């Protein structure tokens, strides 16, 4: 008689902290609204999903990410479902995602275009904007998503999608997506992804499509030389926002301004950590106050702790209990300095707040 591991889609998860129990996994999977059975009898815990779509969503959003305080690796029991025969499509960078959108929610938004290897939504250093890194299995699906999603409306925000390329690279990946310079009504329409095609299973992964010979044979157009006698250019002052075609700076590159949103009181800043202190130590120190989304100790170039870190809880109430219990307390009996535990403030927040108060 076949076991559940042979009938239903199964994922193996490795790299979790030693203190994680079966109850912890069941609690998280219930919050993710996935019908799953947890099997701790395997060398690595096995997650047996009732539906293949849930197994795919879990793999794309959790594999290689922080999960219950540690970076984990997720693999399918069925080798045909893994991505061992392809390196995947070129990654896509998605900017201006509304705050509060989870990786699962954004995965469901772009999944109709094709099978997804990775979908991670993150918050930038300012804490006021979110972005996502997205990678499809098939290059054709990635190009379809870029054409349809770039400039589309998503939960009241206009998405900006482009190929991700290495930092300081002298080139960018080509794109056939719509340009923001267009002023037609099509670029302002709400994006509705196509309905997913019904399929019994994933089958063998498809390697990325290569460019056609006709497109590769086209000559390269070189720009004309600038006129040395032309008048010097100066940008026009406009009271409106910059054109979407202009390069968008990161939030931490802009001058400090009063924040558009209140502080996220779920995120804590912890100072005077004992030496040595690892991510696991920080997680264990705060886990009794509630479910932790992430715990990170900041390290210098030599990999040595800088003495401070950040912890993110699921709710402000959990973070408030941690502040009340640990702020001003010694982390260990032999510690020389008491902990400083406060709500984490984005870079420039305090300066902007003081400037706004004195300007009144």
C-alpha cells in the first residue's frame, strides 16, 4: 500500500533551528492556509501537501529564505518537480509594491504567467517601500510577465518591473515590455493576468528560450554625435512628480523627509548584545514573547558581531512585551551592559521628525 509520501506532493525542509518543533511548523502552515501534514520521522522534516499548488507556493516563497529564525533549504521528493535541469529565466525586479503585501500574495498575482522558481517580497532600508525579486522557470513566461505587469496597477500602486542585473554592471538586460514614455490609455489600465491553464502536473522543466537568429542578426544602432555648439541643458522645474521614464533612486539615496507612514512597531532594534552572539542566539532570546518573523545580528567585514541587531515580530503586542521585559535588563548573568530594546527607526527618521517639529 502506497504511503502519503508517494501519493501527495511532498517537500523536505532542512536547515531549521534545533529547537523548532512539529507544533511550530503546524502553526505556521495553518496561518499560511495550507492543508499540510508534518512528518518529523524523516532525516529532514517532510511537509506533505494536499494540493500541488500549495507545495509550489511554499517552495517559491520559502526556499533559501529566513524561516522560523534560520535560512532553510526546500526540495521536492519527486526529482521531476525540482529545478535541477535549468538555471531558470532572468530574474525580474519589481518595485513599488504596497507595504503589507506578502510573498504569497504577490506569487498568486504573477503565477498565471508560468511556474515560478522564486518569489520574495522585501522592504527596503527606509522601511517605507517594498520590492520583490521574481524568477520564472521559463524565459518566455518571464517576458510575458514583464510585458503585462510593467506599469500595471496593483492594489492602488503602479508596478515597475525590469530585468535584475549585477550591481555596477555596464549593461542591462534587454526588455520588450511597454515603456513608461507612452501616454496612451493602455499603460494606465489595470493589469488582469490571464487565467491559469488547467494541468495535471508540472512535468519536466522547460529550459530558457534562446533569442531567434533573425533578432540577433539585426544591426546595432549607434546614437548620433552631440552638437558641441548646443546650449547647455538644464532640467525644467516641475511641480509634479518626475516622469516614470526617469531613473528611480532608492529611498536611502533621497534627502531625509518626514516619513509618509508611522513606524512599524513590530520591528525592534537591540543594542549591547553579548559577544559572541549569533542569529540563533538572538532568536532564542526573544522567542518566548511571540512568533518571530526574522532575527538578525549585524556583522562587520570580518564576520564579527557589531553588538546590535534587529528582531521582527508578527504583531505589535508581541514586540511591546519584549521591550517591557528586556529593555534595561542583562541578557546573561555575566554580561557587562544591559540591553537597549526599542522600536527600530528607519534611517533619517529622527532627524526628519525633529525638523518637522521645529518647523511648526
